[in-house]
């Protein structure tokens, strides 16, 4: 079976990229064919290099407009035959045109249980709100930031004494399980979007909720 050709877009550390790299063993239904960073110094590029994955920097600073930057992204992705784009700590808002062009082929991970706490400083805001459960969401990207059909969620407890850094670290462990699960479901062709909700096709649908991962 042909493996789904995936690109991962990063801006920084790349721990989710690394989790996806480790998931994409030869028997996995997806392969990471391209990694793009919008910052030359993105530490995650080293993960791609180590895994012998094609990687390049497309810096937003080299373009006069968001449209021009997104056009360069699109060209690189299409040129590499990419079928699915995974945003993993990619800190640029994409234009509506790009999002529409990649509709249901563009996914993101956000470190909250969406639709709660989209955007930046999500852990601090969750703590301020006094929530008892936190987590992460893998979702298809829509024009609005951190919105779109939910593919997988992973939940972790908020513990006494948590600060934003402690909570972020616990959620990150969950992220590294949630993104591989979402990628597997998509690559197996089991994910369908109906009425802006995700449905899983086929027999014995696995749980899309990861609860308190070890
Ligand atoms: C993750 O928390 C991700 O959910 C958010 O940005 C962070 C990126 O971390 N969008 P990393 O670069 O994958 O380590």
C-alpha cells in the first residue's frame, strides 16, 4: 500500500515532529516526505536531518505579504507531492486561501481541549480559569485560529501546584501520543468530515480520546 505523503511545518523545538518521525516506521501508513520551518534557527530541523528527511527553511521574512509566503509554501508542498500537511508548533497564521486549498488535508495540534483556550498562553489561561482537566487537540484547520473538526483529544489532570510550565510539560506528553494516533487514522483513510464533525469509518473504530497517558 502506498504510504500517505506528509509534510510537517514547524517553527521551533520540534518535539511533535520527532514524535511523528518515530511513529512513521516503514510499516506505518504515512511517511514524512518534507519538513519546512519558517525560521532558519528552528531546532526541530535537526530531527529531520537526523532522520534523513528532506527539510528546508522558507522564511516568512523573505516575502512581502502573507499571500506570497503561503504561495511559496504551497509550491514546495505541491512540488513534493504532499498529500497531508501537519502543523506542529508552526507559529504563523495561514491565509484563508491556503487553508481553503488544503481543506481537510491540513491538520494542527493545539495544547488545549478545544474549543476552550485557543491562541497563545493557553496553559496560563486554563490555570487562571481553574479547570481541572487540560489536554490537547488535533484538528483539521479552518480559517479561524485553532478551530476546526476535532480528530483526537488527549486529556490530563491539572494537579495542585501546577504552573504553566508544569502543565505544559504534562500536556506535551499527551501531544506526543495524540498526533501519532490522528495521523494513523487519517493515513488509514478512516477519517471523514461530515458537517464539520469527524467521523471514523470502518469496523471497530478506536477511541479518539486518550485519557491520562502515562
Ligand atoms: C506544542 O505545544 C504544540 O501543541 C503547540 O506548540 C508546541 C510546539 O512544540 N502548537 P514542539 O515544537 O512540537 O516541541
